[in-house]
């Protein structure tokens, strides 16, 4: 056993030394297969907005690419990280050590994403985060093997806050969950509001997880602010929105979900969400291209895609294109190629991967339709404003990423 | 006769531990070993003292955080980092224990749960723990300054060493006069008191030992996975360790090891099945409760005796 292991190690070393040169010349793919691991929440809270839909999106990307790149088959595998960073970390190690996975995508949940990108960097592969939203991925914890694809919390909070304030909604009140993520959302949004000439009248922090938001909503109503910003997510956010509808917040004050997804609207229903404003990276009913792809997705998944799922397709496609163009699957070469090539597909127009790993593309300020406007299932949103990429995301000058030379 | 059987068990355990990484994926084995130590430490309290704590995640998780913090932020070497985490867990065990052992049964469980929830919220709020993101990228560094722990096999044998140390310590504790008194307290506390034993101080010491060894497991885990997160302090973790002990066999030396292996294996290798994981796990637990009421090892022992 030990003996064969030594031979194996020697062989691997030999390949490592010989390979970079050989790959570049002959266009060989390591292990003869391009393996893409979709690590997502298949069974829990986020299974709707990422989950099996993300796996399908990755599979569609591989199929649309012809199932092969440089003559090597493309294989998509899935893993359930169960929303536990340690499960994510052990799956990642197994994939990279044993199963020769070349690229890991989706990565639901910030803590898991942060854990996995470090392992990916250590093993010299590529991580394309579409699901985890923390800005730490492109700041303190950035690596030169990470791409952050669909969105981040800065783009969501900043997008809505700035656009609305510029439109004339000058006074804000925040309902914020009492933990680090909520605090940083509030800080980002407040800065954007003040910069755009608005004012934050106050904020209230609720314990996490919360079940009754009535007293916080009353405070928000009493503040008289034009906009109530909700910094909480998923089930907390859903409860807050439902209660806000009961309290009749909507006509007088505008409700803005900072981290909101089309699947949330689908589960709450238009009655409670109508008129709400939020920032999204993708909507299926935007143009012919998005409709065509989303229709194919819908046929197989029976749900419309979220920005995360569309992002997975876009990321995987960009990755495969980079392999084809550079004739290798060595992570460093691919990364350079991906950064050098603009992203042009149904998801992003002229998207660009920055030095810190941020994929910069346009974001959209959306409003939820009311029940009369909505003509068919999943017809939920109308576009208020396109937020250009360079305004939507955190500027490079403010980046805390050590890779950026200032 | 009985001693012979246990000795054979030990030899098999050590031999299996040494050979295993060449057959099975070492990172998975390290995870299993950490949880096995955690379950054994928990079993010291539940199986041999008869106290059901529902807050052991607090010791496991806080030691993981402390270790991660001192290694990452203060630049402690690995062995000192693990030691710091473990010592902290001992201290925390002393505080929690002295409060909790004043009550029995369900009240004891509730107090430990309440205290553990406080630790959870502290970890969620304090800046040093990274809130819900946790601590990532804890460097493994060099053991004693020269053994490179980023090499998986070196790391594995280090973890195996820690596990065997903890395991033998628990074995010694259980089979010492002190352990006999613990069992006496478990069987009949008033009688143990009437025999002149101070039940409270025995229970407290058992609690502290169990907490400290849980901390050792948590500290080691944070170095293996290079991460400490809220999962480690969440009450779900306290529940998981109860299940490990129950599935393997409460009050048996090898039971928690087997239980931890079973549960970690399911968590790891079934992850491809998505939402079926919870259903499969549920079925396994129901089957365990119905068929192996004494746990896997407990039932095996009974079979051999028959």
C-alpha cells in the first residue's frame, strides 16, 4: 500500500513539473476530464434560490458547450454543504484531493464560501462564487483564485440606497438584524444615502432570529421616514414583510428589501410584496435572450431562475470558454484568461473581472408589480433603473484586498 | 477475561488508526477522530456519571474559537493554541458545572442548554469571532517547530495522537477508583452519599473533565479544518453528540467512537443525495432506537456475553 503510494506521489510530482509546459503546447487537460463541482444547499433554507437549480444551471452550461472542451469531457458534480462551513470544507478537500475537481461554484452562505475559497487557493484550483454574498470575498479574504460572480451585499445595499435617494426619497429608517452581517449592510447603505444627499433618521436592531417584528415596524412608522430599509434576510425578511403589509406600511412609506430574491416574492405572494423595491442582478423577463434561456431552465426546473442560478450558468460558461481559448486547465493561466476576456452573455453585458476577483456588471433596480399588472405566473417585476456596473459595486480604490497595489 | 477483551479492542483501534489513512481519505478520518473524542468526552458524563448535558457544544465550540483566535491573530504555535483552547474549556466547564450540578435530570439539561445558548450569542456578537462568518484560514503551522502540519499525513498522525491520548485518559478515569464512585453515583446517588462520598464534588470534577476533553476535540477540529464557525457552538452540535453517544452505545468505552464514525460517515458520504440525507438519517436513527436500544457496541457486547 505504502509502496504504491510512493510511486503515485512520484508520478504526480513528475506530472506537476512536466505539465505546465506540456499543457500549453498540446492542449492537454489534467486527468483527461474537466470537473466542475457545484457546492450548494440542496436541502435547507437556500435550496430554492440556489440548490438544485444551480446544479441544473451548471449542467446546462456544460451541455450547451457541447459536453466537451479541448476533447475532454465536462463533468458536473453536486455536493450538499448543509449550510455548515465545516461540511463545506470537508467536501471541498475531498473534491480537490481525491476527485480532481477543477472548479467549484455556487458556494451558498458566506461562512462556507470564505472557508472554501481558501482551500481552493491552497490547492491551486478556481472558485467562482455565485451564491455567497459577503464583500469579504473580494476584500480582506480575496485570493487570486476567486471570482465573485453574481452579486455582493455592497451592490445590493448600495444600489437600492443610492438610486432611491437620488430619486428623492431622502429620509430612511432601518430595521437591522443584530449580527455582524446586518451591521455592515446598514453601514454600507447609510454611507450611500448620506453621499447621495439623504438622511438616516434612525434604526432599530432586532434579535436574530426574530419572530415578531411589530414593535420594530411601529418604530419605523413613527419615525416618519419615507423609506424603511430591511437589512434582514430570508425567513426574518419574509415575516417582516408580511407584518408590514398587515400594518399598512406600504402606501405612506416605501419598503425596501436589501437582500431580496424573486423566490422570496414567489413564496410571500404579490399581495404583501407589491410596490417593494430592491436591487437584483438578473430578471428572466428582461429581453429575448434572458427569456429564451429562462424558458429552457423553467422547462426542466419548473421554476424561474434566480440571479444566483443564472450566475452559475454564466460563470461556468466563462470558465469553459477560457479553457478552450488558452488550451489548458491550469488555474493560473485560466484565471488570467478569464480576467482578460469580457463577459458577454444573457446574464451580463461587457462584464469584467477585476483584479480583486469581483465580476463587475450592471445591476437592476426592480419594483414588484401589483396583482393587476402581473399577467402570468412569475411575472413579478418591472425595471426601474439600470445601475451601471462601475456605480453598483464597491470601487477598487476602496478595496481592502491585499492583491491590489495602491 | 474482560480486561483481555478491552486490550484486544485497544490494539485493533491503534492498528486501525495507523493503517487507515492509506485506505480511507485522511481528512475524513481526522474529522471522525475529532468527533469520536468529543463523543467519548460526552460519554464520560452521560454514560458514566448519568448526567445528560445539552450544552456540550459550548465547550467544543469555544475551544475551537479560542484556538483559532490565538493561532491566527496572536501567532501562537499550534500545540500552544490547542492547549489554550483546552484550558479555556476546562475553565468554562468549571463555571458551568458548578452552576448546573445543583439540579438534576431535565433541569440539569436545561441549565446547560441555557448557558450554551449564551455562549452561542456571545460568539455571534463578539467581533473577534467574525460573527456569522466565523474564523477562516487558521494556519496549521509546524508541530514543535519542525513537523509540517500542512502535510495531510503528518496532520493525521498528530490528530491520532491527540485522540489516543484523550481516549486512554478517559479509559483511565473510568477505571480508576474515582470512576467507580462516578458509577456508584449514577446508579444510586443517595446510597453513594450515605457511603460517605461527596457526590457533588465528584460530579463537578467529571463535568470539568468532560468539558475540557470536549474542548480538546474542538480545538483540534479547528486546526484540522482551519476554521471555527457558529456550527461548532450551535445547539445542533450538542444534539449531534448526544446522538453519536446513543447510536454507538452509552456507557461503553468504544461505543461513542463507533457512533461518531457512523454519523460523520453519513454526513459526509450522503451529501450527494441532497434532501434525502435528512430522511436517510432519520430512518437510521429510528432503526437504532428500535433495534439497537443499547447502541451498536452495547448490543454487540450483549451478543458476545450471550
